[in-house]
């Protein structure tokens, strides 16, 4: 069996133990939205609540982004070019 070369600085390439985990914020959630870009009259709340949630169970402006840290519906928003994408069935 051939030995796999390892970079002394980064370690083995297949080690994901130090991979960053996404922070649970509205910016990284598929349900998070900038209030300023919502339809009228919702965008009028942007001064007081810059972020809103579009999840059907609790749609509306967020009083604080800390709400997302404990939200059971928080889902990572995957951009079309992300490496973790598995196929066209994802939106």
C-alpha cells in the first residue's frame, strides 16, 4: 500500500475535524431574509429589525439574531456553487 504524502502544516487532506461549522444566524439560514428587501409593507420594519424569518411557522421580523441559535427550523442555506451540493433536487 502506497503511503499518502502529508503536508506538515495542514495535515492529512481527508481530515475534516477542524472544518468550520456554520454559525446559526439568519444570514446562513435558508429562511433568513434581509427585511429591507421584503415586499411592502414588511420592508418598513428594516430600521428596527434588519433580519426577518420566512419560515411558514414563524414568519416575520426577528427581534434579535440570537433567536436563530435555538431555532429548531434553522436550515443551512446552500448556495448553488457550494461543494456540499448533491444534486438538482436541492433548492
